[in-house]
């Protein structure tokens, strides 16, 4: 990785023996200092974004950091190979930084009710800042004048309210059997945290989630946001048998066949309370697998004769999902209803053995 020296403003590459470093989280603006710009400080200092680089370095020097990672000037975006490597490594970069400073350039200094104004900051609406919020071990927030607002821990209740991320995730230690680690949350829950976020390039809505789900894939700009997000889901199911990945609700094109994967995290907006499915309820069966053009899936069904003889509940995706089984020559047609009363365009043939 490349790091910027906070004293000389020179960029140096480290392949091994990476020194302690700080990292900057921010939203991009006009005139950011690029990797090419930083090679010539006269050019870099003439850019609008130079003040951000200078102030970030000055801030972390107070904590005795000689090195900082800033995405604008530490990535050579002219190299597609390097860009791919960085996008796949970015969650790790933020996780391994000693401190992350989140610069909120639209938070006014000295504003009354500053914590309330945090909710209006653009930083909380961007796709890439989701992993930048979750990954670091220690994080502080700075206002537009680079004055400290608070740490992620001290602001955790406000952050939880605006992001829908459970406050327990920001507390970092396990007690009371609450969920404190990222892996404790379902695929659907983590997708829901990104549901209202946006990225400048549509494909980045998928790429910015790779680290959160622990998957790697090559970025292909130009493939479109929907296709990129489909690829992301395919990568996720290669390692996870959490069936909550199917717990989404169509918000558009819902009268057309959509398949089992969604085209955007926005369709997980209602899945914030969906827990992880329990693979133990399937015994030695695999949760699901894909063939060339089909999905083979095992789902636990529990009879609800009090409602109707052929009505079952599938409790693993959260809420109450009803299934009506209609016998057809030794098989059954399974029609699914979601907890919101909207009939999904999905049906499965379940073979009775």
C-alpha cells in the first residue's frame, strides 16, 4: 500500500513492514489532490483539495503519526490493476489503521445541537463510507473546521439512529449476549444498512460492500449497477449458507419475473430485523446450491393447521412467511408470501419424497 508522509507530503509504497498509520474518511469534492498531483507539491498546493490533505496531516501529527492513507492521493487510478487491488483491500486498510478521522465538511463549527446536525451530513449517505464507519478500531469525527465532534463510541447512539446499524456493533465488547461483531448479523441486515446510500458510479454500490461481506471480485466499470450487484450476491453465497440473502422486497419491476437475486441493496430496506438463518435445522443437507439455470434449496417448513391444512410457516427469514402447497403429481407448488402482504413473483417446485 502507499502512504503519505505527514511531514514531507511524499508518497511511499510499503509492501511489507507497514508502519503505524492513520486513515482519512471523507466525501469527495471538486479539485481533490490526485496521486499524479502529489508528485509535484507545487501542483498539489494549487488544487482546491490541498487544504484537506494539509489539515488531515496536521491533525494526525498531533497523535504522533508520521503516515496517513488518503484515497485521493494514495491510489494511482490510471492503473486498473492497482485500482482493483485497492478496492478489494480497502476494508482491510481501514480495519488495520490505528485511527480513522472522519472529516465532515458540511458540519458547521459551534452549531447548536451539533449531534443532531450529524444526521444531515452527506457522509452518512454515501456508499463507501459504510465500510469506513464499521471497519476501524477507533474513529473520531471532525467538523468542517477540523475541530473534534466526538468519537464513534461517544456518538454511537446518534450514529445508530441515523444509519440503522445496531448500537451494539459500535461498543466492541461482548456482554448480555448482544450482537457485537459484524459476523453476528445476517446478510439481509447488512444489506439494509446500505439501502439508502448512494455512489457516484452505479457499479460502486456493489464494490463498496465487498469488504463488509468478506468477498473479492474484480471491478468491471461499465457493467452496470444491477449486474455488479448480482455478481456480489453470487460471491456471497459461495461462502455463506445464510438464506436471508433472499429476504428482499421488490420496489420496482415487481410485476415481472425477477429471479432470486435483487438488483440493488435498496430492496433490503425492510430487512433490518431479519436474523441469520440457522443451518442446523437442515441436518446434513446443504442450504442451497446453484446449477446452470436453477437453484436447489432446502427450507424448513412448519405446519400451521390452525390456519389451514396446507399452510406452513418458514421462520428462518424473519416475520411470518406463509406457503401454500398444492399437490401436483407427486410434487408440490410452493407459493411464497412475504411479511408485508405483497405476493412475491417467486415460486418453487418442491419434490415430495
